C-alpha cells in the first residue's frame, strides 16, 4: 500500500515538473454530511482540529464564535449553517476548522471532516459550466470535479461564501 | 414175608432195592457222558481249528492269486503290495496249521499234507518274484522307448524345419534349376512320410500295450523296413553337414526304438508265460488246500456222528432203567403206607381237640392287641402330620429371617450409595466454584481489553493530529510554490499513512468491542449456568438426605421383623419339644402294642404249629385236608398285624430328622446378636 502510493506520488511529481502550464489544480477535500467539497489549496492557510469556540451573542447563526489560534483571535463560521444544511453535532477527531483568508480577513470554517489534498486535471476532470438551482448560490460554486468511481466533488470558491455585510460583522467582532 | 417184620425193617429193605437200581443207572450214564466229552474235546481242540485254519489258508491263497493277477495285468505296485500283505496273512495261517499238526495227536495226516502245500507255496513265491522282475524290466523298456521316440521327433522336426526354411530362401533364388527345387521338395516329402510311419508305429505300440494284441505289434516292427528305405533315399540327397548329423541322429533313435520294441515283445511274452505258470501253481495250491479242508470237514463229521450214536444208546438204556425203577418203587410204597397209617390215626384225633381250644384263646388276645395297635397307628399318623406342618412353618420362618437379612444388606448399600452421592455433590459444588473463579479471570481480561481500547483512542487522536499536520504541510508546500513540490509529496505520503493508521485503529477498536461483548456474554452465561447447577445440586442433596433418612427407618422396621421372626423360632422350638414328648409316648404305646401282638402271635403260632402237626399227622394217616378248615381267621389276622406293625416303623424315622431342623432355627443365639449389631 505504501509502495503503491509512493509510486503514484512520484508519477504525480513527474507530471508536475514537466507540465507546469497549470493544467492541474490542488484542492483540499472535506465533507459536509455525505457530500464532498473542495476548496483550492492556495486559499487555505492552515487546518486545525476542533478547539474551544467562544460564542458571541447577537450575530447571525452561521457565525459560530471566536477561537484563539496561537495568540491570534480568529472568527469561525459553521459552513453547514451558512449553506443552509441541517446542523450536526461536532465530533472530536473528525470535525475540523479550515483557516483561510477571505478578502484579507482570516476566518475559520468548521467542516465535518477534512479528507485529503487532491489535484484534479483542469480540462478533463473539472466541469465549470454547471446550472445549479436551490439554496446554494452559483456564486460560491466554482465547478464539479469528477473523481475515481464516478464520485463528484463540489468545488467551492471560499472567497464568495460570505457576503460583504457578513464580512463586515465578522471584522467587527474580531476587532 | 413182610407181615412178620417191623415197619423200620420193611422200609429199609424197600429203599435199599430202589437205591441199588438208581446207582447202577447213574454209573452207566456217567460212563456214556465221559465218552461223549472226549469226542467233543477232540472236536473243539483238533477238528474245528483244523477246518478253520485250512479254510483261512484257502481264502488267503485265493486273495494272493487275485491280487497277483491284478498286478500282472495293470502292473500297478498297489496290487503287488496288497498281494504281499495277503501272502503274510497266508504265512500266519500256514504257521498256525504247523503248530496244530505238531500239537494234535489225532490229526496224523495233517503234517504230510502241509509239507506238499508249503512246497506249492514256495513255487508260487518264486513265480511272484519273477513277475515283479519282468514287470520292472518292461517299465524300463517302456521308458527308453519313450526317450527314443522323443529324440526321433525332435531331430526329425528340426530336420523338417531346416528343409522348409531352405526351401523358402530358395524360392527367392531364381538361379536354381527345377531339379534342384524338386530335390528339396522330395526331401521334405520323404521326411514327412518317415514321421508318419513312425507315428503309426508308436500308435500300434500303445495299442498293443493297452489291448495286448501282439500281431499288430509284429506288423509295426516290420514297418521299420519301409522307414529304412526312405532314409536311404534321404541319405543319398542330404549334403549339408548339419543335416547329415541330424539324419544320423534320426536313424540311431529309430534303430534304438526298433530294438527296444523287439526286446519288449520278447520280455512281454516271457511275462505272459510266467503268468500262466503262476496261475497253474496257484490253482494247484488252492486245490490242495480245498482237499485238506474237505478232509478236515469229513473227520469232524465222523466224530460228530460217533458222539450222536453214543448219546442215543445211553438214552435208550436210561429210559428202560427208569421205567423199571418207577414200577418197583410204586409197589414198594403202597405196601409200606398201608401198614403204617392205621396205628397213627388214633393218636392224632386226641391231639386235634386240645389244639382247637388253644387256638380260640389266642384269637381273642390277638383281637385286643390289634385294636391297641390300630389306635397307636392313628396317633402316630397325626403326629406325623403335625411335625410335617411344623417343618413347613420352620422353613417359612427361616425364609423370613433370610429375607430380613437381605433387606438389611440392601438398606446398608442404599445408605452407602447416598453417602457417595453426597461426596460427589460436594465435588460438583467445588468445580462450580472453580468456574466462578475463572469467570472473574475473564472479567479481568475484559478490563485489559478495555485498556487496549483506551490506548486505541489515543492512537486515534494522534492519527487525527497527523492528518491535520499533513494538510498543513500541503498548504505550506503550496505556498512555497515551485520549491515546495517535493515537500507536498511528503505531506501527501504522511496523510496516507495517517489514513491507514486511522483505519487500523478503527479495526482494532471494533475487535476490542467485539471481544468485550463476547467475554461479557461468556461470563454472564457461565454465571447463569452455575446458578442453575447450584439449584440442581441443592435439590439432589435434598433427595439424597431423604433417601438416607428413609433407609434408616427401613432398617429399624427390618430389625423389628427380625426380632419377631426370632420369637417365632423360639415358639416353634417349644412346640417341637412338646411334639417330641408326645411322640415318645406314642412310641411307647406302639411298643407295648407290638409286644402284646408278638406274644399273641407267638401263642397263635404255637397253636398253629400244634394244629399243623395234628393236620400233618392226620394227612399222613388219612390223606384228607379236613382239619385246615378250622384255622383261616388266625392266618388272616397274623398277616394283618404284620402289615400294620410295619406302619409304625417309618414314622419314628421321620421324627428323628425333624427336631434337628427346628433346633437350628430356634437356638440361633449367635445370629440374633449379629442382627442386633446390624
């Protein structure tokens, strides 16, 4: 198993060194409920486990609270709530917080489980022109990646998850 | 002449005359008997054995001849063996005939006749040996003929085979001339002819040996001349050296066969001659033996006739003598009786009167003793019945005692078994306790497994942290851009490892959960089973306790039965002693009755003797039976008392056996102690 994976990795490495014209993109793949989502690895600053979240009154419900990350105070949102999915209880050793910078605001996003770092081929695996109707706005849905076994990963644009007003509230709280 | 003599003198003279006549008759008879006895001794010692031995000589001689004939026809050794064994039997008969001739004084002609017979036997013996010699020679010749013919057949067949193969190879060779080919064919044909003739000769030879017809055999010998002609032709055309040698072999074998055949015929004729001679001697021998046997039978008949005539003479003499003696006796006795009777008659009449009186008195006495005897007999019978029923009761009481003893043994064994049951119950309880202890150990094991589960949780935590670390490494690598690509790979690898560890940890925790569940299931199961076992053990122990209690009460009951049976035995003993006393009294009564009976019997016997004397006297005098009519009641009574008296005797024997039985069961104090100890 280890040998196989290392062989795969070296192969990946080779394609990357040869083909640098940005044909492949890296995503951090996580889970919300049964669905898998991906955000671009470049937009991620760090991934941490669940820590104590200090709640703040009189804020929108998706705004979970504040955490102390090595001395820095960071706002945390619940992605489930934000995306209108039914909320679930947090599970230690599964529930994780993805730290990323959205419009120069450092923000923690609570997801059910972080699965892997995956790279998808831009032209063959990623479908960008999709029509979505429903609660998820097309705004923050970048596209869909087709992975092995005909499974789909919804690719998300983390920068567009929050509206400007949302951001303002967060900035205010963190300040 | 007789009238003046006394009775004694008259009787003496008459008897002396009759005695003289009887003695002279008897001595004549003895003389004749002695003569017959000598004759019959000769018959049994000399003539009868002679006939017997000579007959066996004849029989055995015939058997020897029969088997010798069989031997000369079949040439089988079995017949010779049989003949020799018969010859030995014949020798035995001859020897015993010699012995008889030496021993007997009467058989004068036997010895010279035996000498002639033995000469014949010796001749026959030499002919028997000659037959054996000839038959052996014939067998040897037959063997050598068979060998010769084998050699002939082998050689001629190989000669033929060679010729055939030569012909086959010559077929291919076209350079050969027609005459050469014809010559080859002629050789084969000639050889085939020779073999056919040879086979014909052999067939005739076998035919001769089975049918014994010398004519065709002589013809067969002549057939050899034809073969010689053929072989001369063959010798002329045979050129090959090996063929020549074969041909020589063939001719030698054939000549040998011919010579053997000729000498075989000569030998066979000799054997036939010996057979004829042997038969002639044998027939003579049997004839001699027959003559001897006839002579013996004639001698025996003569002796027997002599004996018969002697018997006849003595018979006639005895008959006439007897008639004379009887007539003389009758005349004598008539005159004597007439003289004696008249004087005795007077005395006998006086005696008869007094004897009648004694007889009637003894009759009364015997009637009284008869009554006494019959009543004592009845008493004895009832005592017998009582003692026999007493015996039965004793048997029953003894049975009771035996059964009670057996019950004691059984109840003891029951209480022992219940004790054993108790001890096994204890062992069972202990082993269940052991099961509970091992249950506790299983629970400790469950604890250990639980700790393993906790440790697995820590591994999970580490895995999660590692995963996060790998993601962060990827993020950092991405940020580093081109420089971070190698690092990204490492981060990916670390992530994969973390995932694998995570899977392993989940599997471990699943196994741990499963093990804990199983172990708990086992312990609760064990507990339940042990609890059930405890309940069963309790009820079993209860049952065992009940069994031992009941067997104890059973023992008490049996002991009371035992003591009751002992009391019964004592009671029977007392009854028995009473009966013994009664028996004694009855015996005394019977003895008294017996004595009275015997006295009256004696008296009656005396009367009877007297009466008989009178009767006899009267009878001697008058010849009438008149007096006897007065006495029949006496004799009847005498018989009946004897019959009844015998009834009393077996009764007393019965009584002697009985008390021993009762005594044994009633006075068994030692046994009583034993029961109480139980």
